[in-house]
C-alpha cells in the first residue's frame, strides 16, 4: 500500500463539501497521484511510536506506547487499521493542495516575505507558516495539522 486513502474514500469524504468540485475535476490518474503524494507528505512527519509491522511501506498503522505496553488502533472486528485522524488529515491536505485561491500569498510566504503592502492594502504573515506550509511541516492545511498533532513526536509540535 502506498497511500492512506483510496479514491472511493476520498469521494465519500468530499461528498457534502463545497470543495468536491475541485476533486471531481481531476481524472482518476490525477486523483491517485495526489493521494499518493499527500500520503508521502504525511508519512514524512515524525510520529510517536513505531511501525506496527517493520515491513509495511507507510508509517501507519503504528504501535503507540501506553501504560503497560503498546497499543495499535483496531476496528470493531479486532483488525488493525489506520486511524481515522490520519485518513482525514490526508483528505484535508488534498483539498488544501487543490485550492489555488491563495497561490499568490503562498508564493510570497515561500519566499520568506513577512509583510506586503500595495497602496492601502497590506498583509503581514506570521512565522507559523514557512515555505508556504505549516511551520516545520510540508502541510498547507491547518485542519490536517491539528488532526495529526496528537500523533507527532514532542519536538514536532508547533506551539
């Protein structure tokens, strides 16, 4: 497996969302490609715990240390699963990457600009965004980051 979410899961996720048209505009190959790409971005983050199976391609599912041993997420049938928060974060990040409405701002942020003024219009960018994404991560979506934050190693958490 090289992605956390398949196209059917993403279709279900965006069903009632205004951004559904951005997803639906992609052909099947583009949909697969962005799901794989975003899964790799999420996978690059420093998570707590360790892989459930050392031979698995992706970081999740993971064993998380709890009092008395290790825990892994399971479904109602006892099968090991990827947590919903991970899948939802991938979906949110896909939607953020498909939304091009803030591309001009993102380019300024990627260039390190913290203040921009044009006539009476001005903007100041905080240091919580670097490289066009959430500080210290490749993510553009704050929703995705907040879903993943509880799973991140302590040093990776933004405060």
